């Protein structure tokens, strides 16, 4: 079964059309990346799926369930999003316990104490962090809380919007390893937006390259690792990533 299906998806902000005829089929358990330069429409696709960009035409469905426009509580139980900035996405005046309990309360789910403690363990946080505020946590710890919040309803599909770009390099590796472990243990499906091709190589099975709101190429990660993407713009992205890696080498 496909975990996510996008068909002929056009997304708008007012009169501005952001994406054009996006077609994607992502299999259950797959990790898929959307890559491309800033402004290509990558994050807008995630927002439309999550219900945060409600002006669109076409169709969006997850595990065969079509989603409507706007926020859909039933859809949010199978699909959750992790945002780029873990500090900005967490309420600064709520404790970790309150942040994690809120989705359970909204959906009328009991056993909150057990569920909160279990999800903290799942993301590698000790129970001592439960009653701390976001400003009392490191960037990596905050992102673990954000991942825990996304996990607590038991979704099958996770939308990851640049989940490591706001973190230090050493912490990025920890979060990527966490995401890889969680996917394996919970059979999660990931749709990730990133500009970091090494991250795609590590975490993903396939990728779609976006430019000016359109998909110009869909490829296996093996092709990315071999530098064997076909579209000229895709090859340009590989060249940029290779050059950046060379500059960072001591």
C-alpha cells in the first residue's frame, strides 16, 4: 500500500501558484526526500499535506484516506510533522510534559502519564526532562521533544521539514540516527524536505528534485550516491554539494 499519494497537486498562496502538478507515490515504510534550492516549493508541499497550506487543487491521500483542506483531526492521527526550528515550534511557556500531553488531550486519549514517559524513552530523553521548559534544553534535546510530540499519537507517516538544519553538526548525526532507528522500530514512512544531499544519502531510499514548484526528477538514492542523476539541475545540485564538502575538508 502507498503511504502517501499526491496527484496533480497545485498549491496556492493567495493568487500566487507555488507548485505545479506534483505527482508522488510513496510506499509504506519508505523514506523519501524532496530536495531543491530555497523557494522551490518543498516545504509548501509538506504544509499542504499537514493542513497548514489549505489552498490547493488536486488530491492528497495517506494510506488510502483522502484528506480535505485545512486541519483534519482524524488525518493528524496518522500523519504528523516535525519542524525545522525546535525552539520556535515548542511553546516557550509550557513544560515538556504539557507539550506532549496536549495532543493526547485533544484526541481524548487516556493513559497520558504512561504514554508521555514511554515516548520520552523512545527518543532518548530521561524522565528528568519531563517538567523542564524548552529554554532549559539544548537544541538537540528540543528536537527530540519535537519528535516525541509527533510520535505520541502513533502516526504511520512523518513529515520532516529540515529536521537537523538548525542543529550543530555533531547533534545532527545523533538526530539522524534517532530518526533511522525510530523508522526501523515503528515501520514509519518519512517524507523529508532538505537541501543537504549527504542527509538524503544516509536516511532516504528515494528523492524527488524540485525546481520552481515542479518535480524535475525522481531517483533512487543509489543514483544520487553514484552521481548519476539525469536532469541538468539535479547534477548541478550534486556539484554544489561536492564543492561544499570539499571546502569543509581540513
